[in-house]
C-alpha cells in the first residue's frame, strides 16, 4: 500500500531542486521533504525501499515581528515570492501553485482537468508582522519554531545532496512541528502522512529516541502531547503500519515511549 504515487513525488522533488538552483540565499525546507531527508537513509537501509516523498514543497522564513514594509520587501521571503511568480507559480492564500504538465494521467484525486498536476509551494513564517498586510493580501502559515532554526545553526541540517542553499531543521524540531500540526488535521491523507512522519522520525531518525525525547520538551507547547493522544486512534495507527510495512502494534509502542519520556 502506497500513500503517494512516486511519479508525483518525483515531480515535486525535481521542482524543489530547480528552485534551489534559482536562489542565492539560504532556505529552510520543512514538511514532508524535511522528513524524507532526515529518515530516508536509515529507513532505506532497513526496508530496502525509499521513504515516502512529498507532494508539496514547504519552505520557511524567519521575520522580525515589527518589520517595516521596506524591510520586508528586502527579505528572502519576498525574494522567493518574486522568483516563484516569475517561474509560473501563482499565489493561493499561504501557498503558491503551479500546474505541472503530467504525461501519464490516470491517478485519481491528483489530476486537474487539463492533465496537469497541481504542485504547491507552502510558505511558512515564524511570525506575522502587521506591515505584511499592506504588502500581501493573503496570510502565510505561522510556525513559530522556524525562528529557532534560523537563529541557531545547531538546529540546522544541510541538504548538501541537493543544494548548499537548502537546509532542514534537526529531527526534534521537525517532530515538534508534527506534534503541533497533526491534531489540527481533518481526517484524510494529510493526517495519515503526519502520523507516518512522526513515527518514522522517532524510529528511523539518525538520532536515538533517547536523544530526541531529551531535547523535545523545550520545543513543545503545553498540552501538546495530550492533544496528539486524543487525535490518534487504533484504526489510524494500523493504516500507517500497513503503509510503512511495520509490525502490528509497533506504532503504539513507539508513541507510548514518546508519551512516557517527554
């Protein structure tokens, strides 16, 4: 059982690489591709197959809370917005969309009527300066932890296999992001993907579970784990175990380890 078609995730990765070749400044890659590049080596070594890729591209930027309009316009956020728009991406809320030509139709729910795959680049920011309202009509998605990633190099992992301009957060920060986001998901493939990612970050990370659970509390909000527990049921865990090829009960064991040590 596969969550995503690999031809679609390849399109997404190819476009991330293309984007990295258009920039001359550092960018934090979050979301599914951050998970993939964190766990894939260990996962592939044990499973003899690639970890789940991502359909979307998530990139994060750190902004100071009281920036002026002119200061904002000179940030890397606005540089990437101009690059995206000049390369065929159109704004849709906190996302940018580009319809990518797709030569092998037939994948339900992933096809537009014109035979193009809708590729989204999600823009994440650590905070939302009021002056941004006068420059951009839509809202970006706020992820406060991005500020810590940009402010401290020890929370950055270079994506040297792709580009020297790209980096991802360390495993414990990606895990904290997943713990925060999963309870907000509606039932569907995004919730399934978030739980697959969370489990894999805990079990297939290059950092041990002990190291992760020791560092994790400083990045979590109050009641975060309780909200997570309330969102996850046995049916969801079983579905994720099938997708990942994990033994029955393994997800419950790893999550309980998380709950008991954080």
